[in-house]
């Protein structure tokens, strides 16, 4: 877990501090599948800006995850550019939405913040390539490497009444 200690410096209203930080990422479980960060420790740029009523935190980084493709289960690579920001109001009695959940005391939890930012930026489906054909629903072969069709199998005679109805509609 990577944290950043804010007690090291003091900023006045309007001042900004920018620093390169290393953030340790953990594997991500998404849709029941495990995706591994490569490398596990990434370089990020942390910007802290003091406003009159609080502090604005900004984080920018690039990450790469490897895991299974949603369609064919082959290795998929996901490369993302992430830019996120959080606000911390200096008034402790302010609305909960004006306080970042990643700040405890004077320590900013960069690992949790990066993990949540990555999870929110993930696409609906992670694919090995844009036009992935997936697996054959009948035999399970990879349609990217072995495109094929199956012969029409004779339907059980007990379903013939439904076949007629389907043809009429």
C-alpha cells in the first residue's frame, strides 16, 4: 500500500506542489476474472493545490493490465491513461461529498485511489482485440483461429410442433 504524507510541507492558498510518486498496484478482479498490473509499481504525477476553502488533489498515471479476454479467454492487454482529482474541504463539518475518502489524518492513500480510478475507467468488456470472434457456442473452439460452422442437427421429433410454429411466424 502506497501512502503520501502531507505533513512534509505547508501550502498557502493558491500554491501548488507537484511530485513524481511511485504507486504500488494490486491485482484487480473484474467480472470474476483476475487482471495483473505490469509493472506492479507505476510512476505517477501527484499535484496538490491549496484553495481558499480546501485542497485539490490530482493524480495522473498510465497503467497496463493483463488478463483473460471476455470472448475467447486468450490473453488480453488493457492500457489506460488515468487522470483523476479529489477535493478535501478544510471545514470538518462540511458535507461528506466535500471530503475525499482517501485521506486519513495527514496520509493520502494513493494505492486505493489509483485502484478505484482504474476500476471506474475499465471498459464494459475487456477484449484481446476489437474484432475478437470469441468461442464457438457449440464446440468451444476459438473462432479467431478456427472459423467454422456446424452441420444442422436433426431436431428431436417432439419439438416438431414448435418448429412449424416458428416457421409460420
